[in-house]
C-alpha cells in the first residue's frame, strides 16, 4: 500500500472527527439557547404571578393597583443612578433588572394583616402598628411557600426587599433595626422608592403630596433617614422621577 492511501484514510478520519465535533458543538449551542429561552419564559411567568399576588394586596388595601408598577419604575430609576455613581455596589444591568422585578414583593405580607388595621383611616395605636410591622416577616413566610419561584438571585433579592424595606439608615426602622450598610442595597432602593410613591399618592388616611413636596420631605429627613448616597441619586434623578409620577397620574385619569 502506498503512502497516499494511508494519508487519504487519515484525512477521512480527521474530517469525520471535525464534523462530529462541530455537529456536537452546534447541538450544545442549540440546546443552550432552548434552555435559556425556557428559563426566560419561566422567569417572566414567575414575575407575573408575583405581580398578580402583589396587586391582590393593593386592591385589598383600596389602592389604585398601580402602586407596584410605580415603585418598580422609581426603583429602576434610582438603581440606574446608583449603579453609575457607586460602582462598589456592583449593580450591573442584570442586578438592576432583578431588583426592579423583586420590588413587586415589598408589601406582599400585608395580605396577612387584618382589615381593621390595614384599612383603618386614622392613626394606628401602638398595638395596631406592632401588628402592621409584621407584614415584613409575614411576607417572607409567604415567599417561602412559593418554592421554586423564589430561587436564585431573584429569590434572594425578593427576601431582602420584603423583610428589610422598612429599615432605616440610622437604625430607626424595623423589623431588625439594621443600620447603615447592614441594610441590603436592594431594600434601600425599594424603601426610598416606596416612601416617595406613598407621599405622592392619595391614601385612605392622607391626601397626596406633590412630587416637589415629597422630595423636600425626604431630603429633610421627615420620612426617616436614608443613605447619603441614595439621597444624592434622588437629587440627580429628581426630574426623571417627577416625569414618571406625572405619567402615572395621567394614566389614572384616562
């Protein structure tokens, strides 16, 4: 047998190996793409489930049903500014998306609060306020029942936001009295967004403040203490927040 025959068979085998390897690589890429698409669909479905549950809480609380959406919008604006201003938080685009989506969970625990307290038009007594504060921990108990919906980064952010969004930077919040950077940044962002929206919204126990009034009240510390870094972001994002608030009000009147 001459050398050309050996070379020919060797080339054929090498060609088959190359084809097989490329074929397997293409199959892996295809399968990875399918899995990513399935994961994205599942994530979106889970987010819709969470938003539906959160909206149930809003309707029970006699709110417009848009509070969750506005808090998510305000959270995203603040988070994007914080990401640019403070790289130490490592808030990349994915992290901002996760925190924004998980913001819908912040008040889910209110579904466990009695109507007499949740819907009371006047000031709560000390005992009633103690019950109201349990919505943070009750919310975490509800999230635990959701199982696989609350796995991974989304689950971690959801837990942090639900439990700690009423903590304050000076330690004057609840349920644990965390102080400063002990409070997860996700909860800090949603806390500020939630307070801002609460101020500019009409509730059964108060009239709505203007966005300008809300901004001044927060900056003066009338609504509890917030991180100086977040307050700088609030200052930078003021026009964006006010524009988003106007859009929200316009939708409510149409």
